[in-house]
C-alpha cells in the first residue's frame, strides 16, 4: 500500500483579478483557465467562459456583452501588450488594441476605451477600428490606476502624487496635486463629481471636486501607515468605503458639493464619536486648541474586519509589482456598493472570498457595519 503523501496537493483554481462593473451589480474574475462573472448581491454565477488559458484582467462594460480582457498568469490567452474587447455573445474578439509595452489596466465606457500602460494612458473611441483620441503621460503606474465615469476619466499625473482629471467630451485636463508621495488608490463617484485618493502612506484619504479641483475633505483611515486596497463611493456619493492591508473596512461620511455642507461639529459627531454630540473620536481632546491634528481629523463612522488572507507567493515565487498581470500580488479588499446601505468586499488569489456587509442603525443611535454573509465564490463554479 502506498502511504507516501503526495508531493504537492492539487491546488484550487487561482483568481488572478477581480473587478466590478460600473454600478457594481456584477463582478468579473480572471482565472488561469478563463473568466467568470457573478451577481454581486447573491454571489451566484452569472456566466463563465473556459479558455484553457490565463486571463490577467477582466473589465465589464455595464451589463452588456462586451468585456475588456488582457492575458495573464502562467499561460496567457492573449499577448500581454494587447487589450482585447471581447464580444461574449459572439464568443470572439471584437476589437484588438496593441501597445509596445504590457497593458496594466483597461476602462470601458459606451463611447470610450482607456488603455493603461506603465507610463501612459491612451483614450480610444469605442469603434472598429478604434480611433486614438488622446494620449497622456503619467508617472509609473504599475497598479494600472485609472477610473472612468460617464463624463470624466482620472489617472495619475506626470509627477508622483498628482492626479489628472480629463473631461472626456473635450479632452481638457485638470491637474490635482493630491499627495506628496505616489498614489495607491483612486476612485470617482458614480456621478463623476467627486474624486477620492490615497497615497502609499495610507493614513489619509482626500476627496476633491472634479469640476473645481478643490479639496472637499480629508478623512483619516488611521495613524499607522497602511497599503490601501480599494476606495469606493456609495451610489449617492454620500459615503466612501476604504479597505487596506490592516484587514479593516472603513466607511466615512462625505460632504457633496451639490448638498448642503456639514458643519465641522456635524462631521466630527458622525465620524465614530463616542458621544454623538460633536465631540468626535477623541472626545474633549478634539476641542483643545493647538493639539496635534490627529485629534481633530474626521474618522470613519463605522469599521469592521474583512478577510484579506495571506497571499505572499504564487507557485513558490514571491510576487513582484513589476511582473505581468496575473503574477503580481492578487487584489484583495475590492469594494462594490450593492445599494446605499450594503456593499461587497471581494478578494482574488487562492483564498478568493466574497463578503457582504450592511450598514444598520444601532440601539445606541449610531450607525454600525455588520457582516451579513461570506462565501468562497469559486465553489459556485
């Protein structure tokens, strides 16, 4: 009888990438063997396609049959310097966009395609053949940071810490000097009026108006440095959610330029204050003049742990930020708002999880975030 243990246990399917569509009603994952699309609210499988080859990035265009695909993983389906606009109804590529360097990200709109390269963003008209409309230089952007609303496109500037905001209809660019160190995460509100950003320090999140480039507020995630995984505005833009490598989901109130501004005391009172009377997280300390700003900053009104998992290696090889899609560190803590009071947090990698959280009113008169359920979503396939 052979009692020797196997040299290597059969490894589960590895999720290489995860992303939400524009209203977060669905999320798409890239796998070493193809791709899957799930309903966000229920985490039930909506569609899948087996390529028997790796997909390092999938980006949906709303709920249409078009998806942007980039090859990745150990055996890529497509060349990694190509962005493929895939027509899943016909089961074939509708548009191919080639670049000289590896594609780091793609954003899809009904009229525009934004292709993210390490030091450049190229904006094409959604047409066959695709027409190059604009090209913008950026600082090193290995994370593929770029976000798109119906009218706006945001991505890193030429200088680390800066953000370029483009009016898609005209191509006009505004520069926001958001941070003094390199960007780690950016997000546009659904209406495109607000832009949130975090740097590699990860202690502060800044929110700007995209029309005036004015800073609207500064939100404090914490005191210790952290790697921000994801930022996402609620459907109305009234709240902002944030995840980091501290494995904590934070939710903040955000003043909106089209709504009456909250007073300073209202902001402090709704930002995790213990008394709910405007004294803020640090109580009377936030009222004392000349105290360090950490005592008067705006904190999240709710926070809760999520499962990030430990994904330090793939196939025994340490991850590298500079490697191709699907061999870099799998994304974790990716946020999608299901409704104004519920959201999902999704991770890739070997331990690929979907977690659903809801915001509830507690008996103490404060809002709390509660985990409603979780699932290893590839079990559905």
